[in-house]
C-alpha cells in the first residue's frame, strides 16, 4: 500500500526513479489481483469441487446398497480407533458381530458398526457394495457443500498467495538491479569523491 501511495506522490517528482514507479505499479496490480481475481478463483474452485462431489455422491448411491443384517453378538468394549472421522462418531456407534445377505445373494458374516445399540437376534441396517462387502454410507449433500466451500477457500487463498509471491520476487529483482547500478556508479565516482576543485 505504501508503494501505491508513493506512486501518487512521486508521479511528477523529478527524484522519482523508474524502479520506484515499477514497484508501485506492481503493488497496485497485486492488490487488484487479490481483491478481484482471488474471489473469482475461489468461486470457480467451489463450483468445480461441488460438482465433482455431487457426481461422486451419485456414483456412491448407485454402487452402495442398504440392507438388513442380523446381530449375533455385541462387543462390550469397542477397539481403539485412530481414524479421526470415526473417532468423533465412536460414542454413538457399537461394534456388532452380524451376518447378512449381499445384493448378489451371497452370505456374509463379520464385525460391523451399528448406529444404535442392538441385542443379539435383532436386525439393523448396513451399507454394502454390489458384492456384499460392508462400506461407508454415501456422502450427504451437506458434507459435500462443506468440503466444496473449503476447497474454494483454499483456492482463493492460494491465488492471493501466488499474487503476493510474484510481487515480492519481482521487487527483489528490481532491488538487485538498483543495487547493481549503485555499485557501478560508486565504482565510477568513488575514487574522485571529495576531490572536486582540489589542487592536490
């Protein structure tokens, strides 16, 4: 922002160097990119992620089936779960040894999770694939919208960071050229510094 203000102050100043104007214009372009382009990138990222997740939900709903399983025994103590997503849900889920018939008619038996507490012999619903293997339930649209919003936010932040990084790298190059010109100028006039008009 200081460079933008400087651009206005130095516009007619004879002491203003060309690099000062370039630095100010770079800052102005970076601000425009961050304010205008970043929200557009975020919106496009959100839309693309949301469409992809909705397509994924459609595929999950076509390939996954909710069927009835019969409980044989209930585990009194759930095993330690290191998955953060399932660990949050662990207080509301129960480990059950059950058997069920898959959509293809095959018989299956294994340890599954139930959302409610069940007793041996009771039936409860589980999600399976076309071969009867237990899978997670399909993602719901609300979760898809949340993930899409996070993806859009990440895209917007990434665009803003890219604009600022480009500005900083360009300013660094300008500073290197400025210092190189200073060194060359000092090498030219340095030996004669203070000797103007001297008779010695």
